[in-house]
């Protein structure tokens, strides 16, 4: 397995990315090669400083970087020797099995949509986040930012994507899928959620468990997959991050709230494109990068994209 990492992606790159890759090598078992894409000189400077043999990695040298604040489409088009564009070229040519980056999210989406492309049958891809329950496993929440406006059939497909992701990557047997709504009753909600409910109920390909309210998303056993549009999902995700920052600022130590730390998850795949593309948080440190690479390995080993293709063909 060959996993490529954008060594220049993120607010703290290449320091955090290279250090994260070094930590990942120490944690990941199996026949896996990490390919670092970026400024070779800077990468080797860091590995030498850490007395780490850089030949453990394959390094693909690039001399351009798509900045975090740049226009994604313009930068992707103009900076053909950037680490992000190089990563997508390697992925689409079959030279790597997955590409991960904590860099410009918009540019990663441009590459995913126009080079890797959506799996036929999928209306709109999604990205997800893990929502911890008080004493049980986490639920998968999607979408959390790609599509702020969703049609009912898109929400139904999110249920399928999330269910397969939960089953094959997180090993959840027959995941319970819930629709985020303002009430538990079937008739509650706006026009979109009401229509989505009608599509999702009484189908064989989903273990649909009805509506879930905002005050229930952290309840143990309530859901394994929570479906919503990207506007609502992103608000929930950012609010969870805000609570975690508040807890840390107040110096409160709690094992449950520690599960809100994005570093534990590292990154999330774009669900619904043809090949594994994993996006990390722009403020990722070495720990987050390490966990992003580990999760990328899990996604590849689960053969997730082919599972999607089988369902949507």
C-alpha cells in the first residue's frame, strides 16, 4: 500500500506533517510506504534533525504550494507543480493508493471533483465527522461542510454512504441511521427533512431508525450514523470544537470531552469519489497528521470506494 501525504499542507507544515509521518511510521504495521510530496530539502532537513532515515519515505519534490487562503480553483489551475496537484496526479495515475492533506480544503475538493471525480450514481459527495457518545462508540455525522443545501435524495444517499463507512471502516454491524431533525415524530421538520424521511423509511438498504433531535446526538446507542445537510453539520462540528476549547481553557480534565479533540481522528475521507482522498484540519499538529495517515490506511484496507461502487452502480 502506498499512501501519499501533502507535506506542505496545513498551517504548521512541513514541520507538523513530516513529524506526523515519522510518528505514523512507528505506529503503522504492514507493507505500507508513505510518500511525502513537497519541498525535498525542507523534508530532509527535518528528518536529519530528528536523526530519522529519510529513505524510509519516498519523497516527491515540488516547488509550489497552494496557500490556505488562496482561491482554490485558480491556484489548482495555475500551480501545477504544487504538492496538492502532484498528489492528485499520482492518485489518478495509479501510482499511489490514497492521498491525504491538511492543506487548502477547497483545492482538495477541486482535485477530488475534477480529477478523481464522483462515483457514478452519487449525486454529491460528503465529508463526515465523528460524534462521541457519553459511554459508547462514536457516531458518524454527515455532511459537515461540502453541501450546505441538500435535496431529499442527497440526504438519502448520505445515509447509504455513512452506513457503509460505519460498517466497513468502524466495524459497526448493521449501523443505525438517523435523520437529524427538530422533533422525533415522522411529521416534524421542514419540507426537505420530511421528504427525506419518506425516502429513507421502509427501505432494505438502510437500517433507518427515524429522526434524532439535537439533544440526543451524544446519547449512547441512539444512532451510528446521523444525516443532515452541510450547513447544519458544520455548525454542530464547530460548536463541538468550541466546547472542547472551552473545557481546555477552564482546565477541566474529562475523558469524554477529550474525545472531541480533532487530533484523535486526524482526517476524514471524501465519501463518494472514486479513490481515497482524505482531508485533515488546517491546524493539524504532528499527532493529528499521524492519526490521519492511520485512518487513511484503514479506509484503503476497507476497500471503501469499491463498496460504494457496488451499491451505486
